[in-house]
């Protein structure tokens, strides 16, 4: 079962986003594994998946599937093109990933019926052993995963529909899904609401701060100092949000882990020197206050 703390894995790039830094990616995964992480979700929103070519995504999956840790993968394989989504999803399954995380295509203003048709076509093209999580993130895609889509897929394909990642920004929406679809694994997508999601019976989180603070999220999951940990994660997420988010998260990982700081890929913005200094100062203050 895919559950627990699952980092929405960062993709490190060389200078100016020229290439994926595979060596640094391997180091980051090893660092996470050493802190109890057993599953990562590469190439999603935090992982700059839409900025990667199909071939880059395949190479990333090959590298991660062969990682010495044996870490499990919930691979984000959604593309705007249905044939590319099918191709990448099949490729990932052949590598032995634990599951697929698939967002709806984001260019068109699709109706619920159109979104359902997209996923029905995808499921029909995959082996019945596939386990698929639908990625609900309308702030980015502009397309919601509706209840009717989940119901249609569950009725026709059963356990192939493993669950969802809910990054819609409303934890009560995820809680409602937990009650309406008890056979699905509803993964929360926000560090700021992890405590509420677990309180309601959630089984796991896929979040950006899990790249840096997996122990804090596991502490919340285990019921250890929940209020303190949740306050810290909510404050850290808010701090990252004051800067170019992806670049800020990569800098935060550098500050905490000691791993080299990596670039983002355009059109995302890098931190200026002033922003990097301010982030470091504010984070030091936050960490001191939270005793983390």
C-alpha cells in the first residue's frame, strides 16, 4: 500500500536548468531514505514535471528505479497528450513503479465528461495490475477531478483506481472523499493540513516539505507533538511561499541537508542573492522558535 510520508520529489538541475542533475538526485533520495522515507513521487508539480521532455522523464525513472535504496516510486506520468501519458505510464510500469500519479491535461477547459473519457482511455491502455492515483490540483491544471470520474473508473476498473492526491487547497474536500470513497487511498497534498487529514483517517501525504522535513510529517502521522510540528510546517510552507517557491525549496533543502543547491528550469525564477540571504535568516529564526 502507498501510504505515509511521500516527498513530491524535487528535480535538481544543473546551471540555468540545462540538464537534470542525476547524481544530486541520487544523493537526495539516499538522504531521504536515511530519514525513513520509503516512497517518493517524482516529476509532479514540485518536481517540475511539465518542464521535462518525455525522454528526460524516462531517463529519470530509469535512474530512480535503479536506485540502490530500492525506494518505491509513485511516478507522475500525466501529460497534455493522451498518447504520451499512455506511453510514459506503460514505461513506468515496466520499470516496476508502485503506482502512477496522473493529473488531467491542463490546456483545454475540459468538462467532467471529457476528463472521464481521458482517464477511461488511459486505464483501458494499461495492464490491469496498474495502480493509478488521480491528481486533483485545479489551481495548476484548471481542471478538477470530479466525483463522477472516480465513480466511473471505480465501477469499470475496480482496484486499478488506487486513490487520489488532493492538492485542491481545501482539506475538507479530501476529508469528504475519504468518506465517499472508503476503498480509495486519499493522499493529502498540503503540509499545512497534514494533522487534519490524519485526524480524519488519511493514510498519507505527498507534499513539498517532505523533501526537507520528512521526520516532522511522520511525527504528525504518529501522533507525536502534533500541534508543534503542524505549526512549524505551516509556518515553513508560508515562508517558502514568500519567494519563488521551487527555488526557495531547493535552497531550504541545501540549508538543512548540506546537499549542493541546485537550479530550477525556466520559466521558473531563481532566488536573487538578497532573497537567498533573507530566506536563510528567516528560516534560522523559525527553526529556533520551533526548536527543530
